[in-house]
C-alpha cells in the first residue's frame, strides 16, 4: 500500500445549520472527531481543513491532527479546494477524504473502502444506495494537476474531476453497510433526531 493520509473537510459555512457543523455532537462526541476517529486506523496522519475563523478553535481541541486553511487563492471553492490544500501540504500518494457532517460514519466503512484502493485508479469513491458520495473516498495525488486546473478556471464541481480521472465506484454490492452510515446532516431539523439520541 502506498502512503495514505486522511483529510476531514470542515471549512464550510454551515449556513443552513446556523453554526459550524463540525462542533455539533452525537452522543457527546463532536462530528469532526467522529470523522477523525474513523480515519485514524488506516492513515499515517489526519489533516483538518478549516475556515480561518475556526482554526484556533480546532487547534485548541486536537492533539495529533494538523489543522490547515484552504489555499488563500482558492478559498471558498468548496471541497476541491480543501483536497488541493492537503495535497500541497503532504507528499502522500493517497488522500482519504471524509466530510465533517457525517456522524454515523464508521472506521469499518473506511477500512472496506481502503481495501478497494488500487494504483490502477485515480479515485475510489462510494456510490452506496444509488448516491454518489464524493467526500467518502480516496484520491491519488495524480489528480492534483486536474484539481488545480479546474480551480484556476472556476470549476469546483467534484463530478467534473471524475470526468478526467479513472474512478472506482464502490457500492453496497461490494460491501454491506447500513444506509444511515452515509447520512449527512444539513440543517437543524435533521440534527434534532441525532441530538435526542
């Protein structure tokens, strides 16, 4: 296995949620920490990509993770900018990405996804239950040139990146996982059930 690191993307504005989702909790554990814990068994180190206003807060709360801000010239261009930022920070061959708002994600799911990582592909992502999850998967650093090209031209759509790369789509036929594992929390209504657990 080539060297792999983890990236938790926590730089969004969380406008619909009303506050930074990374610091919401499920069963007394912060959302971002759930993602970090899911990654740790399979990666050499974990980066948290954050908004400038939140960097200090993250740094106070973590011990082993590296907290970084999006490259300034691409700030505000979404997950692709976060992925590019981490690739600029490391020489690792693979970046396994998770979002900060998926509080049911499990290390077992990450491990099974990692088992499908193959040098023959540039990207390995989940398409469980008919839904593409571009932020649950691994990206080879070969994709960096395309990401930079897209960001330079104002195209920050993850799907556009897939058009340029060799992608391995992993779904429920490849390994079983409950649908809830891939559930995102976008607003307070969706969070209400989790907060009540």
